C-alpha cells in the first residue's frame, strides 16, 4: 500500500476509527493491536504485539493474551466495507456454537480469518504455531477445525492503492 492502511481517510474519520466504532457497537469493547506508540493520537485502547515481524497471527496472540474475554472478535484494519450488523451476527453465532474459531466466508467461498471470532482457549494453539514459525492463518484455522459463517455479501480487503481507489468508487 505504501502507507499505513489503518490511517486511510474514510469520510470524516480514519479507516481504523470507523472499524473501531463498528467493533465497539457489536462487541461492547474494542482494542487495537499494533504499535501502541504509532496510534497514541487516537482515542482507541491499543496494545503492542508480543512478537515483531510475525504478521497477523502475532496480533491474534496479543489480543488473546490480553485476556479481555472468552470471545474475541478479530477484525483486520483493512476491511472498510464491514457492516456492523455482520459483526454482531458473527459474535452471536459464535456464542451459540462450541466452535473455538468462527470465521467469515464470502458467498464465493473465500475465507476471512481476520474477520472472525476466536475463543480465548485458542491462545495455546496460536502461541505454539508462532513458536514453530507456522504463520499461515488458514493452516491454523484448519487445525482448530474452525467453522465458517457465510456472509450475505463479499468482504473487501484493501491491499493496494488501486483496490482502495476502486472500493471508494463502488461505495
């Protein structure tokens, strides 16, 4: 992307502020996992990753390690079109099942492990995967026998300036 995706401008706020508001409404609380010093200016509780250079799995480890609840709604900072009602549905469904991990699935079958609910007891599995340098989220999701919940609409991840521009044109 060439810049911090979390700080992309979205209407009158930053992308991360929009997502944090949606997570707050759906889950009751929110915490940004990342370099706390980099987000000090935002009114969002922030915690640092426990490990550097280990990608999104390290963020999940930090979130679970913070011990904020049994059900942890994990949302990537690059998903601008997320609907708050979808996040609420995902959490509600996770609470009704015995699944350790419940992940979003696009209508086309694409899995989104960074729009998901992870139970606190996944921490030992996440930590073990990191200790063994197994960083692929989809591998861990399969190991956990995660369940998928079909979203009513595709979930967009923004990874390039072109994708950002295209997404803005479609809103």
